[in-house]
């Protein structure tokens, strides 16, 4: 099954700079609870736990993020639900569309940053092997029940809960939600089952939306000890705590509370401007309005990919490396490319 997964990797769009968008179908059996059960106490333990599950015969790269992102959820003119997401990170990377359908779980498509697996060319043999870990390092995705999830970085100290529950990490909780949640509320219940370990020395929050338009950000409140999990209704999110929105100003760092208020305000302004006229094209216009460009002084610059999830149709439309006129739509249920240009 691992060999079949390795050789399911295909080019979707590879550019002259050598970076590209690829797709992969995961056919081997995996178990998130088995990974968690190995004990996740730090980054090394996390890497080893993933390695044993995905590729026991070769070390995996460790996820390492300092990214800045933006996301939003809105309803279109036909009452369909759309969720937009920009993934911003300075380092060059390829991306992998990962299709999973675990036993007893839901089909989903999600997207992994291949730089984190040292697999920017996943068609090479070592890249194929390293890509076996891709299901466990995805940063955003949607499942066949219309539940989408995306992780966004914060500026606070990394969350490390220790209440006696099983401990899970940043990207493993994304996989758990995609595999098991049929609504935003169910996703929140999954979060509540675990203690959180924010991997790679950064803190994060998670934006979740479902087919009914129940859009919330799940945050581990930096003003509580221990870091309490909260669920905050949110039309948009960036790189600050929505629960502490009143403490955040645009165009500056705001201590532990975060940054990116200007992108958040831009999104809400666009949503108000187009109220009652929302279409997928408008969704892409909003994503374009908060697209970021390379800045060697800012690790959270440069939009690597933009995605418009259709939570009603259970699809993901992605544009890679700011090529917003070159988009590919994937079905969450079976991973097929439904549309490409």
C-alpha cells in the first residue's frame, strides 16, 4: 500500500523554477490515535511518531513554520458556503494535494508544504518516500461532509497543555478533523478530546467552517493559564487572536495578541462591499486583495497558495504561487481534478 501511495504521485502544474503542485492518493492504513499513543512530548517525539506510522524505514523532515495567513467564510448568492484561505510563507516550496479515505472515516483533500518534508521534487525516489508523511503535515483541507479547516500562525508562546488527556500536535489535529468531523461542532468536540502541543516553536489557531456556514476560530487563549480552548464565531481570521480583537491594531505587532489586523480589515471591507452579490469570482477577488508578495525581511511574506473551498459542493479550488488565473478544482470525496486551466 505504501508503494502504491508513493507511485500515485502526479504532476498537476510544475513551473520553470522547479516548484509545483502535485497530487497523491493515500492508500495505506494509518491511525491518528496510534500516532498520538506513541507520546508527543516535543518536536523530536512528534517526528518519530509520524515516521513510524508513515515510513519506518526513513527519517522524515520536521514541520517548521513561521507563516502568516488569511482566511474567511461567506455565503454566495445561492446560499452556498465558500471559505477562502491564503497560505503565506517566505521560503520557496512545492505543494502536495493529499487525498485520503481512511477506514471508517471521510474522504478529504488537503494540502501539504513539501519543503517541510525535504521533498520539493516528489517524483524523485527519495521525494516519493518522504511524501508518505504528507497526510500528517497538511495545513488546510476539506472533507466530503463539507468541513474545511486551516491553521494560521500566532505570535504568542506555543501552546503546551498538560491536563492528562492524550496530547496531539498542530497538523495531526487537522488530519483528525478531516477524517472524523461532519460539522464544525463535531470538529470542536474532537479538539476537546486532546491536549495541544503547538509544534516547531510557534503558536497557532485554527479556522473551521462547515456546509451550514458555521464558521469559527478555535484558539488556546493566551490570557489564561492553562491555555483554555475557546471557540469564537468569525467571518475572517488572520494572525491575531480573534477573542482579543479589541487589543490588536493594524500595521504593527501587538505583542502576544498577534498581527495582520490590516488583512482582516481588508477582508471584512470587501465582504461588506459585495454583500448580496457573492460568487466564487468575488471569493477569488477577496483572496487577491490580501495576497502577499516576497519580502526578504519578513518570513510571513509571499503567498504560496490560495484556496477557495466550496463547503456546499465539497471541493477545493487552488491557485499556486499567486497564479490566480491558473486554478485547479479537486473533489473531496475522491480527489479527482474536476477543473483545471
